[in-house]
């Protein structure tokens, strides 16, 4: 299961040495409901290698602004605290896996 990352706790996760994958979503978003189980499955697969979390844009304002999120779902891929890739909209699990493998 992916971590819940918020405006309050994000620094603890984003300032480490592991790559981070952050899914920006909202409960009312249909495509987000397609991406969510993929992200949860990949969180299990990459546990200990990549920090994978979700940020509810309805409950958090600072993080979406910080990463320029204007559409959801948006999945941001960070290495060393820097955005190295981004996936806007729904995609197949293989697309997310390819992007995650590039982080390692």
C-alpha cells in the first residue's frame, strides 16, 4: 500500500536518499481510481527501494503547487529531490514500472 503523503509530512519522505514516486489524486476523479490500484501494487513490489506515496489534492494545497500539478492523476518521479519524470493521466502498469526502473 502506498504511503499517505501530505503538506505536513512530505519532508520526512522526500528528503531521504531513496527515489520517490508521488501520485496526486482526488476521490472524485475517475482516472485516479484506475491509477490507484496500480500505484498500490507497485508500492509492494518496490518496497524498500522506492518511496511510493499518494497526495490527495483536495486535502493538500502546497505539494500540488510545489510540483506544478494542474491535472489529476499526475504521478511525479523524483530522484535526489528533483523531478526527473512525470506521468499525467492514466497509463498501463508497465509504463509506471518502466519509469520506476529508471529511478533505480
